[in-house]
């Protein structure tokens, strides 16, 4: 029987130089007041995973490849929230892009990305809010010339509906409507509707549809370990590197 030794916690915070991390840094740079999140005695958190240093997750950050891409359009404060799961998507999927939503002045890089011929963009949103002719429920085969780019509105449900309605540059995109078979497992924020998934759970479903079940499973397992460590820190419990969630993630890696 194989056993795993607990991996030592990093002595220093490990940076995560991906799109969401860069967006967070940019938001902090223009903030007129400091953004304070709960953490250790002085609120210190790892810059690489946003958990308090005693529960750092950086040593378990996955390294996988993916044919698909993710584009996160994030509500104003999402990139700053330690519980945001778009950060986990960027940790797992190498081609992840992140932009702050702006109603009147959309990011020029976002508009260019939507026009890039290497990508076929799909806006992920419930079908009941769009015209039937825009809705797709299946994706082309992996051999398709264009790579799938999933546009995820990383926000609360009310914020996501606002972004959807007030972003004309998204109006022409095909809409991928998901039908999850399970309720959300996300435990860090409450939703009034059990069927509402967190952003990382939505991304995992998209990866399954894109023919990448292993990457989807890694993202799901990574989300579970992140959630457990986040709650352990909040409840002042030590990390258990040998529980089922950690073992599952390591087995996938």
C-alpha cells in the first residue's frame, strides 16, 4: 500500500504569476485604501495561494496542460477576495485570462482576445436568459482548428446577470449552457440556490465537455483541498495532509 509523506510548508510565500494574481496586484495598486482580509495575528496571507501561512497550499499547486482556455470577467472586488475560486482556475489551466468588468470601457486586451482566430469563445450562462439560437450544448471535437475559450462571469449571481445584460461585446457569442448533475460542493460562500455552482466548479464542467476529464478532475480535487484548508484555518484546525482529499489530489498529480 502506497503512503504519502506530508509535504513541508514553504518557508516563504510563493508567488503565483498568473492572470488573476496580476489582476489582484493591479487592483491593489490603484486602491485608495488598503484591502484587509482575515488571517493570522496581523492578517498575513501567502501571496501564492491567499491562505494564512500555516495552511499554505503552494506546494500542491498542480502542473497540467490543457487545450482549452479560460477567460474570467471578474466583478469589482472578486480578485481581492481570498475565497475567490477563479484564482484556482488560473493555477490549473495555463491559458487563463482575467479582466475586471467595465460597463462603458471594456479592456482592449479582452476585446482583442475575443477576436483572436486561435480561439472559439463560448459565454457560459444559463440558457433561459438567452435566445435559443445562441445556445449550444455540445462542443466540436478536440481536433477542431480553434481552441475552446470559456468566458466565465466570476461574480455573485446578481452581479453576473448585470455583467451579462450590460456587456454588448458579449452579445454575439454562442452561449454554452450547462446542466450539472450534482449540487455545489462549495462551502466558503452561501448561495440561495443549491444549483448555483462556484466558478471553479463551472470551469471543471467546461473542461469535461471539452474532452479533458483529467484536468477537470484535478481542478475539482484542488478546489476541495483549498476549501478544506481555508476552513481549517478559519476554525483554527491543523492541516491534515493525509486525509482523503489530499490523497486524491496527489493521486491525480
